[in-house]
């Protein structure tokens, strides 16, 4: 009972932040199926979508990633449910979305903390590597799209959407799509709430601490100084915590800038595994369903870990 009380504040905060985004994504996904409004909204990402042979709806989702990635992924799910896109387009779009999502997190979350803790030069190097990793993930998605997806007929897409908007007023469309959104949102929430609750309880058990104890000897093999091991261990659950903890250690001269960046990359490898179980997999299962949600989560984890390990290897070699 005490464990439930301990995790409840974090869970309520998660639901408060994520559930409204899911609702917005459901609404936009339904709205796109019947209007050209979001088609026009997605024009900013059309060049990126065209490179990966993605349809116009996916371009809109990529644009939405610059504002709210959960809403963007929920929109993808709604487009699939309405038959606008298939499962392959969902997986490719998810990978390509790493670039706009990375830009969003860099601007609004990472940059202030990184520059304040690591300084301008070291911080800029880490942010450049972080964006480079997201660019690599997006490039893999674009390559898969060109290999696996046919080139969409965009003229026909536009004509279809235009014909659908002729006979109905905007007011009627908004009311109709809002009514359609509520059942879709309820189906997602019924899965999302219990899954995230159970996973959060699991992650606060002794199992997580046992895993961290097993990882400790591996970290020592990298030759990183003692204080960095504490940064990595505490940062597994939050990269912002790792960055904040590393700042005073770097300023005290206990680690070099190269060791600081390497430590953050090692932390990222472990953090992505934690994030996969704590947020990524439960959220994607609730949005896309068990089968497609699992595929999307595993594909994203595999590509992200490979890109991060590649960057880590380059840092170790250059150091």
C-alpha cells in the first residue's frame, strides 16, 4: 500500500500530461480524414515525408511532433484505424519523427539545463551529438521508407480530401469529429491508465536496484572516474537529473569535458532502456495496440541504441 502511495503523485502527473495529448491526437486524426486543413498544416514536413515515400497524413503528424509527440503518434494511430495509412507507414513515420521530436526536446528541455550545467562549449558539443543521433534515426526511417513503401500519389490524395470537404461545413465537421473522438480516446485511456500504473509500481521495486547493481561493474570497465558512475546511476531514470548532477562535478575539475560527454552518452544508453519499459512501450501499446505498439517500440529502441552506441564509440576512440 505504501508503494502505491509513493508512486501515485508521479502517475497522476503523467496522466495529467499525457491524456490530454492523446485526446488531441485522436481528434486531429479523425479530422484529417475528412478535411484538407491538417494537410495544409503538414506542408512544412512534406519534403521530409516525400523522401521517405510517406503520405500527406504522415507529414502532418511529423509537423505535430514539433509541438506534441504523443498527440502526433495518436494521430498516426487514428489514420491507420481509418485506413488512410498502413502499419508500415506508422513504423517508418515513428522513426522519421525522431528529428522533429529531437528539435522540440532540444529547444524546450535540454538546452537550458545542458548549457547551464556544462557550459556553452561542452554543452554545445553534447547537444550537437544528441541532434546527430536523432538525425541518424530519422535517416534510417527515410531509408526504410524508400525501400519498403511505394511512392504515394499526392495529387490523388489532395483531390480525395477536397471532394470530402465540399458537402459539409466546418462547424458540422468539428462537432462530428469531436463525437467520434470520445470513444477512441476512451479505448486508449482504458489501456493506458492501468498499464502505466502497473509498470510504475514494478519500477519502484527492488528489481530495478538489482539491475543497477549488475550494471555497475560494466561502467567501471569504461575507465570513467568514480563521480561519473554516480551520475550515470542516478541519471538512468532522468537525463535532466544526470545533467544537473554532472554540472558541479565538471566545474570542480573532477572530470574532463570529454569524460562528461561520454558519461552522458552511457547514461543515455541505459536511460533509453528504462524509458522503453516505463513510458515508451506502455504508451505505444495503448496508442497503437499490442502488436503494432510492440513493433514500433522495439524498432525505435533498436535504432536509437545503435545510433547512441555509434556516437559513444566515436567519443571513446577520439578521446
